[in-house]
């Protein structure tokens, strides 16, 4: 047991509102704050890369120090900045591999590897620069996982981490940091030597981090179990089984300040579970904005997410063509894989009266969609937690999702439990099954009393960070 308030350094590749690409940005932007608010004595601080886009946003930062890191036969400079605009200090870390980069996640794997390995090692210099002895280092996904390996296997470089406990939060197992080998060598990071780790994984940041972490937290209890199976384990399942006692699941939450249908400034009309009829105004506004027939009785479906096969967007494309009714509208908001983007556009051409496609990242529009659409389509192939369904439920937009990972942990299937149903789950990873599940939802939509009950049930769930933050705090104390 420690005799001072806990000191935690939380590191991630993105954090809302400074930079957000997907759910990791939501989590890193919310969880440290939620921990701080749950237990004000805890000294938790966040560090992210100082991407050129953040710099260009004009954010006010203060320099807090500098350091250097070995790279081949020379030293690379690191600059540390802080923004004190938020309730916790957020450190922005800069250096050549970061300042030279373009998008947060680029298409050049080797360049991304250099950027994130540099960031992970640079972040380990922060406590020294700040004269701040930390108790816990919490990393997220492959981008920062190498820091956990480094504090154990490069202890001469980072001696002050000898008694620091480490946590790796796992948001997405398949992204392991492909193409990192050369960068690891350039930064003199030794490979993993655990004989139980498959040899192909010994120079991949995520498995290396899993190997060294004191605790690995998957972002939902179901995903924490699924990763031990060949279906979801990405060929690491046998290795993961050797770490079984260190792996657990804690569900993500959502920021109830940002996602609040009663106060949301992005909406045409705010509403709550008791004033659900006001919600219609938002649907009408969407139909108007996207030149769709303004009919209250036509169910409005939406998809909001990355255009990636993980999200099952291709399943939606096939399932839509199988529906035996044309009494629906669909608005797709997403960006990513260009082939999938093109396929969605083709579908729109097939259904010009019913489908609209918006191929960009648009936070404000996502708020309007959650608040105005009737149904969120989310047929993910795998889903470590999923935030879109949590936000949708908070806004009375009923999820029709695949029964996998965090979707199972957060959605009560109306077909199995009509009294408490909060959405619809498709039991099989199969297009026909998913089309049938959409059809069931469309059928129930016709009975507005049942539908309203589902919306109310969904809106009454508690997906705030409070519960998860408490679980993380328990974990912090248990590992010390
Ligand atoms: P993942 O982290 O796998 O991308 P999640 O469901 O956990 O998926 O989180 C996705 C987050 O990103 C949600 O907040 C969702 O609303 C948001 N999002 C995804 N794509 C877009 C987009 N094109 N425009 C606006 N918000 C988006």
C-alpha cells in the first residue's frame, strides 16, 4: 500500500477534444478525467503526441522541459509542453518523428512505427523532466504498448520505473504495430524473449506490451474472454492463455457532458426519455437536410463509424439488398477504406430516394444523427467495446448490432427480453441473419408503444464513466 495519493501517467495516441480519430480518442479524453473526478486526490496526467494538426489548431501550451533519446548512432531531441485548459494536465510531446508526420494514423507502417515508438519512449522521460515519481503507467493499444516493454527490458535507460506498475488497455487486438521491426532496432529496443510468444510477434509492439504489462485490460468483459479463442485471438490466443490471470475486462463509458440529449448544442431540439416526442424534430431536420421524404413513419437508419471491414459496413450493404421492404431511409456517415466508401456510394445510386452517404469525419453531424435516426446499424465482425451503440442508446436511437464483444455486454436484445430490451442483437455473423434482425426491428418500429419502451429502456441505462472509473481505481489499488 502506498502512503501518498496515486500518481498515474496515462499515455495514448489520441485524446478528444485535442485529437480524435475513433473510440480511443473518446476514451483517452474521458477516462483520466473520470478517474480524477471520482477520487479528487488522484494525480492522473495524460500525454499524447503533439501532432502538427494540434499545433496548427492554435492551442495555448507552455514548454515544460526537454530531453533526448538514442536513435541509431545519434540522439533525438524531445520537447515537452503542457496545456492546463482541462481539469488534468495534458502533456504534448514533440520531436522529429512526430513533427514530420501527417495524419494521426498514416498509411506508411514504418513511419507510423517510428512516430509511436519515439512517442512511447519519450513519454518515459516525462516523470524525470517533471520531477514527478509515478506509481502507475497506463498505456493504450499498440501505439504506446512498447513503453511497458521498455520499462522492464531497458531498465538501465529507465531506472526510475523499477517499482512502477504497468497497465495496458486493449482497445483493438488485431492492430499490433505491423512494420515496427526496423524502428525498434533503430531505437535499440530489444525483442521479446518469452519462448511462449510466437516468433512472428516478438518484434510487434502490442504483443511485447502484453508480455510485460502487470495487467491487461480489455475494454469489455466479453472481449476479454473472446481473445482466448482462435476466432478472435489473432493467433495470439495460446500466448494470451499463458497470461490469463493478468487479463481482465472493464467496459468503457461515454462522457455524459459531451453526450447529453437534454443539453446538446448540436441538436435542433433537445429531449429526454420523458419528452421523446420532441425527438421527432431532429428526425425531420435530418430528412430536410439530406432531401429525404419528410415522413415520421418511415424508419430512419444510420451507420456512424470507420469504413472498415471490422465495422461490418459490407454486411450492411448486402443486408440492405435483402430487405423485403423499401419502407426505410439510411444515412451513412463514415470515412476510411476507399473500396468500401465506393461500394456505399454505389448502394446510394441503387436507392437514390432512400440512401445518403457522407464520406467524412463530422462530429457535429454524428450528434444530429444519434439524436434523429431511429436505428443505428452496427454489425461489427468484432467489437472490443464499441462506443457508437452507447451514444446511440443515450439518444434513444435503437442499435441493431452483431452479438459480439462489448455489444453483447451493453445491449439487451428485445427479441429475447422484451420487457427490458434496449436494442436488437444478431446471433450469427451472417448477412441473411443480419437482414432478418433489421427486419424484426423494422416490424417492431411499426408498433410505436413497443418502440418507445425500447427507447426509454435504452436511455435509462447508465453508460457514464463513473462505473468504469471506479473499476479502474480498484484495479490501480489492487496492483500496487
Ligand atoms: P472505433 O473506436 O472502433 O472506431 P467506437 O464505436 O468505439 O469505434 O467509437 C467510434 C467513435 O468515433 C464514436 O464516437 C463515433 O461517433 C465516432 N465516429 C466514427 N466515425 C465518425 C465520423 N465519420 N464522423 C463523426 N464521428 C465519427
